[in-house]
């Protein structure tokens, strides 16, 4: 157990002591917020190069009056970045989420050409910076069958396809492809990334295939941040049956990106 980072002398695992006993400091706040905030402060102060976060309860944070819906919102706010994205990595499948934690009914108001073009350009830049290589983007449709040429929805023909055309001259990009097949296509192409329009569209497929090996990343931060792709699992806490594989992968990926 250490109380100052300067106490780190050699490679290994160190436990940092965070005092949460002061009622004035943690009043109405979940202790997990203090843990995350401490790590963020270290990263922003350039005392550490990467942060690997464990799952937190979004409900507990919100009930405690913490004004963030999860790690991503907190990390972006404290870093002062306007452009950021949730990106999910595994060896077999990679997914970028166009929108994050918003109600499904609000998705359509964000399907605008300028937002789409800016988002994909941003993700392309960030992945090139972090992974030192280029990816091919496979754009998912929003509607069933990717709109079926406008018969099942017009967002593809009116907005998404024109945006993809603009990007083709500068980025390796394809689609939109039907949402029910694009993930299967991407799984067979290691250096591809699916652009998914909303949280569950992307993560149902990703977690079905990579629940124990997937990693959540936040793009756009001035430091590397990774995390396992699962939640807190309070129902199995203390039973000795939790699978640590996703956390292990998150640590390994952060280490790899630092090289």
C-alpha cells in the first residue's frame, strides 16, 4: 500500500491509499467516484500515462448527485475535450459508437451529414494515432436492411450515403450495410471498424462475440484510457466466479498502446 506515487520504485502491482473517511469530502458521493477522480488527476498531471478503469454503477453515481452518466462523460469533461468517442476493441471485432448514453428516441436528431463526417474523421485520426495504422470503416445502416433504398427509412439515402461519398476520397470507408450483417462482415476483416449509430446496435453484437475479451476505449483524451466491456456484476461479487479476462485484456491493450 502506498500513499504517494513517488513511493513506486520497481515494476509490480501497487495499491494506492485513497482516504474516503472524511465526511466532508465524500458526502453524498460514491467512493468509486473518488477512485476514478484520483486516477484522472494523476493522468492529467502527467504522473501516469494510462488509466484502466474498473466497472462502476451509473445508477449509484446518478443517485449520489454525480452529474455524469459514466466514465466517458467524466473523462471528457475533466480533460476539457469536446470531441471524444467510445470505441470497443477486440482481436476479431472493432466498433465505434456514433452516439453513447442517450434515449433511443433522440438518435434521429443526430443523424446529420456534418456530424457524421466530423465523427468518422475524428475516429480515423485517433485510431491512426493510437494504433499507428489505418483501418477500413464499415458503416452500419440505421434502419432495417439499411433502409431498403428508402422504403424502410430515408436516413440512409438522404444523409448517411451522401456523407460516406464525401469521405471516400480521404478514408477507407464502405457502406452503409444492413445492421444485421455488417458485424459478421467486420469479424472476418481484422483491420475494419464498424460505425454503429447507437449504443445497443453496436454493443449487442460486440458483447455477444467478445464479452470476455473485449475492451472499451475512450478516444480523444490526452492519455490512454481502457476498461473491461462489462458491468459491476454485484450479483456474483465475493463468490470467486467472476471472469477477469476482459480486465486483463484492457491492461494489456493499454500497455501495448504505450509502446
